[in-house]
């Protein structure tokens, strides 16, 4: 039997995103030069939701980009399985922008390392910040998030998955034991 | 779905799922070539050797650019500057290259089956960049990618391939690929250029261009290999142009939204009239752009760690 536990429901996710949206605005003093970049695939939907919340608050549109970090992974030459490559779409130069990277779960930090390398290839951002819905710990690189929905202490034998309606399903965060 | 094969030798043994995987991956690679910094670190430390025993500008450059945009080291060897002129055999050349530990060897050779021979001898991945009149798999993949991008699908489309079908590896690979993907393929050319029994590949064969392009969604013109004029396969280039060139007259038989393709290099005024080649329906340069993406996809999918 696999043990499953819902650690965040739809309302919880929504409240966290609302708070993160306000924190982003507070820290960056508004939307000027702000640029959200969602990491495929979960981060893309969360970036979109943050954009909507920021637009509702400030009445201004913030550009959103999509980043697939596959080509920047550090395990490509060692793993035999090739991850399926998704499309990257950064609609404008990132020169001088205040970029907020958005991902669903922060774990080892390797995805974020790859994402930062990828971003630099699109220009020289003024700064890069990181927003995640879940921080589950177990970092393998010196990386931390600026905006966190929920800190979720987990063991390495547990899987944390973020389910979103955009992916088909209901909004919830589930933690389950794997063997 | 992943590409499990070691080599890319031909479309004949490709599955639909494999073709779709390559096309999907290639579509994602298009974006890299539109960046200001057209390079990703994916194949850092990998070596790609382009071993070309036949003349080529497009294919060799395309493979080289594909490798470089993925950060691989690419080395070009062409017959005229290699030890082949000193009499070294293909196998000896290949074994020597293998000893230098490349990761992928891209081969073009005038003899059908040459890449297959090397695939059996070398532990490296071999990509066939054209072998004799046999196959040119990367050309068929980039053609299918271009058709799918422009038309949104391949299945159900009418594709006419016009020219020297007998000697064309482009035609052969495209026939394998397009029929697998559900297109209706018709071919046309002088009777001396239509291989006997071509219908067994699932295509309709004609000896008049009009019959093949009537109702076509895609018209794919092949280069007439002018060196074959000497072999009496056709009387003269002018005669060929009179009967088989695509021009503003016969193009009206195709569908109104039909698109024109050509693998290059073109003989303007022979198989295709310049106003068609440069006209609004021509997607010949899109083919070239997509060629880089398809080759990036294949290099990406073929390299990786050990199992």
C-alpha cells in the first residue's frame, strides 16, 4: 500500500500564490521590469496564475516566459534516458529585467542551476529571484528560494507532487511514500 | 518513448512513433536557432565527425551547425582532402576514426549500404547523410517536419514527387516516411526514371507530371542529376524541362494552397521555373532551416550515457 497524504488543497494553493504575488510586488516595488519565467511543466501554470494575480492587484500586465531546462541538465551525458524536450518561449530580451523564476517544487536545486544558466543565454537580467510553491529541502547546491508557498520537510523516500487543474485534475499537493 | 537505436540508417525501418519523436524534438530545437546566443551546452565534450565522400554544401553545413549549436566538437572530412585519395579503404579510414573516439560519425557515400557497413563495424553511432540511390533519412525527416509545420498534419495529404525517382535517395526515404505517416504519395517522371514495381511501396506512378500534381497539397521537385544526361536516360535537359518542369501553368492543377518543396541544389529553369522556386508557395528555405533542427534532434537523441 502506498501512503498518500494531501498536504495542500486548492484553497491552500490559492492563498499561497496570492501571498507570493504580493511578496513579489513588495520586494520589487511594483511591476516595473518584472518578468516571470515558468519552468516546464508545473512552473508554467503557476507563473500564469501569478501573472493573473499581479494583474488583478496592479492592473498591469507582466510578461511571462516558458523555459525548458532539458538542454542545460547536468546529467545528460550520464543518464541513458533522454528527457523529452519541450518548447522554450522567452518572448523578449531579459536584459535589465527583474526575472522571477517560478517552479512547483524546490528539491536538489539542480533544476534551478540549469534554469539560471539558460536564462543568462537570453540576456543579462538585472536580477533573478526564485518563487516555488513547495520547498521540500535536500539541497545539493547552494540555492534558496526568495518566495516559498510552503516549507515541507520530507524524507528522500517520499515523492512530492503538485497537481493542478491545468494539467487535468484538481489543485492539490500530495506527498507519498515510495519504495 | 525514446530513441533506442544506435544508428540512423534509413526511414524504411523507422516506426511512426520514432518519426513523431524526432519531429517533436526538432520543433523544440527551432527556438535555439532564433536566439541571439545560438548555442546550448547539451553536447559539451561530444565529438561529431562528418565523413563526406560525396560533394555537399547543405547537408554537411547543416550537420556542422547542428553539432556546434549543441556545443559538440564537429570535424569535417571530405574525400578530396582525406587519405582516400591515397588509396585508403572506407573501412580503414573508419577504423582509424573510431580509434580517436568520436561519439557520432555522419557518413555520406556514393555506394548504397556504406553507412550500414560502418554501423556494423564501429561502436559509434552512424548517421546516414545519403548513401548512393538508397536513402537520405535526415532529408525525409526535415521534409516531413516542414510539411507538418505548414499543413498541421501529414496524414491524408496528397504529395507529388516529381523527377528521377530511380536514382533519388530523397524520393525513396520520403516515400517510406510519408506513406508510413498516412500521406497519399504519387510520383512522376520519364518512364526511364520510374523504378519498376514502385507501386509496391504504396505510391501511384505516372509518366506525366500533370497526372501526379492534380489535386496535390505538396509538390516535391527533385533535382535532375545533369550528369545522367550522358547515360541516355533522357534525351536532353531541354527536353526534360519541356515535359517535367514545374511552372506557372501546371501548378494550377495542384490545390490552390499547395506548397512547393525542393531538396536542393536546384537547377533553375530545368525541373523548376524560377518564379515558382521564389514564389509565395515555395517552402524551400523553410526546409533548410528545419534541417538544422532535425539534425540537432538526432544528435541529441543519439548521445547519452551507457545503459
